[in-house]
C-alpha cells in the first residue's frame, strides 16, 4: 500500500481499538461502542484504502468483535436481496454490451441528421445518450462503452492528452454517466439501498415508477446544467472538432451491421424484465391478481430469471451470454460495498446499541428548532459536499444514518422524501476521482487531469445543492405520501 493508505489503515485500526477498550459512554452501550469502532474503521479504509475488500473486512469485523454472529453478519450483507439484484442487473447490462446494442444505441444518437454541422447539438446528443444509457446500466459500463467511442474519434482527429476540449468531452462522459444515477434504481446500488432503508425506517414502499417520476426529471435537470456549464463556463475551442467530426462519425457508423438475433433477444429480455418491474403499479385496479403475483416476485426474481435465460439461449451454436461473461460484467466492488452498507444499517438501527439515541440528541436541536427546509438544505449541502470528496455511496450512508433517525423521531417533514433526497443529491459528484467509479476511470485514462476536473467540478457543488434542496425534495414531498 502507498503511504497515505497505510496512514488511513492505521487510523482505522486505532479507532477500532479505542472503541473496543473504552468503557461505554452514555447513551452508548458496549454493543454500540463496538459498532461505532467497526464503522469508523471501515470508513477510514473506504476513504484511504479501497471500498471493495474493505467492505468485506467490515463484515468480518462485525463477526470478529461479537457485534453479530457470523451467520447474522453474512445473511444481512452478502445474503441480502440487494446483492442478488445487483448481480442479476449486471447480467442484463452485460448482455446488451456484448451483443453490440450499447454501441448501436450510442451511434444512433450521434448520427441524427439535424446534428450535422452543429457541434454543440452533437455534443448534447452524445451526453444525452450517455445519460439515458447510464439510467439502465452501471456507470462503469456506460463510461467504458462511451470512452471507447470518444477516444477513438479524438485520436482520429489528432487530439492529444492535455488538450482542453479533449479533457472536457472525456470528463463529460463521467459527469453524464454520474448524473444518470438518480434516474432509475436499475443497477444503481445507492438507489436500492435508499428504497430498502426508507421501507424499513419509514414504512413507505417506493415503487419503480414512483422513483422514476422524480429521478428522471432530476437526472435531466442535471444533464442540462452540465451542457450549459460546458458551453458558457468551460468554453473550449471546438474549431478542429467542428471541421472533422461529421466525416469521422459517418465512417464509423457504416461499420455497424444490421441488428442480429442475439441483440434482439437481449433487448427483448431486458424489456420484459423492465415491464415486470413497472406493471404492478399500473394494473392494480384492472388485474389485481396479476399485480399481486408480480409484487410477490419482488425486484430480484425477474432480472435473475432474465439473466439465466440469456445464458441458456444459444445463438449460432454458442450461448448468447456465458456465465463467465455474466460474472465478468459484475462490478464486485459495488456488490461488496452495498453488502457492507446494508449490514451496518441493520446494526446501527438496533435500539440496544444506543447509537440512534446519541444521534438524536446531537441533531435534534437543528431538526426541532429550525424550519424543515433548513434541515433539508443542511442535509443536502452536507451529502453533496462530502460526496465530491469521497465515495458518494459512503457519503449518503453517513448522512442518512445521522439525519434520518432524528427526523423520524421528531415527526417533522416528510422522512421518505428526505431520505430519497439525501441519496439522490449524493449522486452528481463531479470533483474528484475518489467520488465515483466513473470519475476515477476518466482521470485514470490520462485524458482528464485531476486539477482540471477539480477546478470545474467544484463550481457545480452549490448549484446542485440548491437544485436538489429546492426542486428534488419538494417533488418527492408531493409524490411520496
């Protein structure tokens, strides 16, 4: 490990030991002290070392310190339905990628006739394609797909690493893929965690259509913010791009073959799964029996069956998607991170730890003594700022865990809407490679210097805070009733 990673790991271990040996500090119990020690140790490892294996370490520490039994720790984490859902969703996404649909989808946007000769329209279509595809695929897959397309034509037009326009467009891939997080729960671990925790803590079940009624508008608002920011604040020189891009895209588009049977099957299976997610909310009054049955399947069974069917179907005497393809398309770091977050949420929520009582005492003066909009603004400001420094999902977990119990106990505002807004506002994190996997990928490519991303990303923090506090929460307050 690097020096700063060793320092972070050492800090985490030191905090764990301190909370294990200190006597309980009221209102914390011995169980609560152990839990906080494991939580702080895990956060240090998440921030300074790695989120993937550190999440597995978290699960092991909960069992090692006696906070949970091994069976409880693993059933509440890796055995949680969310991990299976994410693995299944990645299977569906991988099938769309390996059959070529994702690339076809991208070039369909880039070859619209009205974009020819209009570079900013072309760029807006590029980022729109990323935003839409990112709504149903992981940000990592989306970013990799579009980087393979964009880097090819940047190099084909003799752009070099360090060119301002090239840095902007590659950075825009990550930003567009990130702003699409909020649009749907499909393949996005944070959104699924939010849905599960809100159901657990508030007793309110957010359906797929209900989430998308707010998520899609917020994703599109963020998309338009990015476009306007690039055009009027970054203002790159696009002369070379304008003169060469149309001929390059036309040449590349000719290489895309007509849609084959494997691609059609993958798209059809994905569509069928999507319909089973959406249908119950629309047919309750017409076909209550069918609606009830689909609801009993939950969110997990349809995508799991869909991915299995794609492995079973053979096209041209070979599986449309092999099991190895499926597993290689899974972002295991996301799976382990969500697993750790879920088990930590279970433990922290236990009354016998005293943690909820402690947090309520700390936050209660703000919640009770201020207008609730100030509570929303403080929560959104906190999570957005933190998410631009460290993992957006970890940031949402911390802020939710501290703010939500007190809001629920005080009986003020709309807790379901606040919980949604906290997780939603953590998604558009644009400043550092440590914020999201997408920003890490584009910085790691060498086309986007860290200073370039940080200088422009920090400019969007305040606008995003204001949009999510004064648009997202009021929308959620109207719908989540």
